[in-house]
C-alpha cells in the first residue's frame, strides 16, 4: 500500500503559486505516495478556551492528519515567515496538550515565491516549529522554488525542465524518508 501524505498548503488564494506547485507535485507522485489535500480555510482562529471542545473543522483536520503517514507542507513566505493561516492550522493540530496530531509524522517542506529566496526564510521558520512538534523533517534537498510566469504549463505540468527534474528527485528522497518512519 502507498503511504498516505497529508498536504497542507499555506496560501488560500485561488491563483496561488504554492497551490500550483502542490498540484504539480501531486501529479508527479511516485507510486509509493498517495497525497491528500487537507483543508485549512474553514478553521476558526485558534483559541485555547476551545481545547476541550474542538470544533468540527478542527476535529476533521486532525483526523485527516492522524490517518496520514506523513505531511507535506507547501508554503509561501509572508514577511519572512509562514503565513498565519498555516500556523493557525498547525497550532490547532497540536492541541489539546498531549493530543497532537503531528507527533512523529515525517514531514517534507517545499515552497514557492516570486522572490529570489524562493520562500527560504519561511521554510527555515517552519523547521523550527516542526522540531518542537517532534516531526522528523527531511533536511535535504531543500526546495526553494522561484516562480515566474511560464514555469508551469496550462495542463498542470512543469515547463521548466530543470525544475521538473529537481521536483522528481525531491519526491524520491521524500518517499524514502517517509518509508524510514513507517
Ligand atoms: C508576501 N510576499 C513575500 N515574498 C517573499 O519572498 N518574502 C516575503 O517575506 C514576502 N512577504 C509577503 C507578505 C505578504 C502579506 C504577502 C501577501 C506576500 C510575496 C509572496 O511571495 C507572493 O505574494 C506569493 O505569490 C504568495 O504565495 P501564493 O499565494 O502565490 O502561493
């Protein structure tokens, strides 16, 4: 059976580069990986008062993460960190204390930005967060994808051949990483 991977995209906008990148990665998935997108746009703002009575979207998200063998984060960079919507989802999944959905799940991080750093600083911040959640996170290769018009084609493929090859190699490394923890 393939490993099930929960995909968390840190941008909610329709034309998101990161969503496109996630779609491309999912379409390139090797047979060992079964990617499932996890919705985060309907989560309330995290409020610790609700820890003992988490709302339905929160319970659903945690269940989807729990049933996965690993988690792929595809994140933009907002002001040199991860977007609040992604941090909100992560915080929800980590609580109540002792009932985290993240613990031990092998993680992969990729991200896209039109900027030259390709979301590198956001990804570095995310590594800090995932370490505290005890998620073993693939260290290399790092995937800082600088995007521009024409990188992806209209059929959801990658026009940029070096990028396509890089992503294929990254996926193989991530699949091997997940297998280590299965
Ligand atoms: C940005 N952007 C941005 N880019 C970057 O490389 N470093 C940064 O620190 C920031 N900061 C930032 C803050 C906020 C609030 C916004 C809205 C945007 C630009 C960002 O990379 C660009 O909008 C991407 O297209 C966002 O990703 P999606 O939505 O296309 O996936």
